[in-house]
C-alpha cells in the first residue's frame, strides 16, 4: 500500500522533529551535561534517532532512514553498546 502524500508528510515531519531533538541531546549543553551523564544523553539521542529512522522508513525515505541508523550506531559506539544491530537495520 502506497501512502498518500498527507501520510508521507506526517512521517517526514515526525522524523525531522525526532532528528532535531536527537541532535540536541547528542551535542548536549553545558547545563545539561552537568546534570546528566554523557551515556544517558547518548542513550536518549539513540532512541530519538531510532524513532526518526522508523518514521523515515514508513515514508519510504530509505537513505534518510539509513543515516539515522548510522547515527544510532555512533551513539552506541560512544556508550560501548552494540552498533552492529543498527547497521543490520540500515541494510534491511
């Protein structure tokens, strides 16, 4: 089933919102860094990138979805997690 333009735009809007939130989390601010550990922030960022990736996938924006999964992997790498899962998601 192909999405109507309306549905696709909703997914893209939601993906972009999550992507922007994730980038803020990943960068962090001095104030935020003071109160939460880097790994906590990166975990949050990873979750948001993953949400963005799923929305891009639903919109059929495969390249953007792949980019988001790559960012998930980068967040994982910095928190000693398992980036391989996201690389698998990106190619599937």
